[in-house]
C-alpha cells in the first residue's frame, strides 16, 4: 500500500494553485470560479481559494452536490444524503474549474457537468483533481491532477483531509 502524507499534499496544493494562477494570467478577462464537488472537492477548492489569494489571483468559490445527477441513484439500497449546492453567482461566461479529490471512471464528473449546466452556461469548464486513478469509463480527462495512481492492483484510493478526517493523506 502506498501512503502520500501531509507534506507532499501541501506541496501539491501550492503547485496546483500556481497552475490555476498561471492560467488566469493568460486570460485575465474571464472570471474564474472553483467549484468543489461535495464532500472532499469542496474542501480542496476552499484551500485553493486561499492559496490563490496569496498569489493575488481572485476566484469565486462554489460547492456542488451531484447526488441527484448520479446514474446509479436508483441502484443504491440506502438513500443518499442530500447536501446543499452553493453557487452564489451566475456561471454564465465564467471559467469554471471543477475540483474533485479522485477522478476514476468519469461518471461523477459527467453528473457534475449535467448539474453545472442547470446553473448557466460557462465559457469554459476544466477538471482538476488531487488524485487521478486509471480506469476511465467515459472520455473525461483532468486538466490537472496532483497525483496519478498508476498501481493497477490498487483496490481504491482513500483521500483524507484534516478538516473532516483529522489528517491529510492519500492511500492506495
């Protein structure tokens, strides 16, 4: 089992914020919003917003609950908990950066895209993630991934964030 610890994640967050800031400098006329997928992506988006502010790069923050957009909702025996989407701005004409902890099959991102377009018509949508796992079922690829899980024997990827899990780590 591989464990990525807090120091490596902290450095990756700095690199990630720099990547976003560099993209913002290339197109300063398009406003940016980081939209985190609940429940870990929203925390990562909040962290990135703070790091971007330190680099004098402004971005809006949003959180997206994709539960009702999932294609496996009817197959789940337990009713999932609904959480509140938080998008206090129009997405029209914005560059939206979807933030998730792990991208695997692409189905969660498909659901997020469906949800996003219910809120408006962004100029551009990018996908960023903390960890990218092999095994895509849909033609969806992240524009940025901090870590790539290349161990084909990995049963899963577990992301822990200190805000809810008391520590930062990635295990697979």
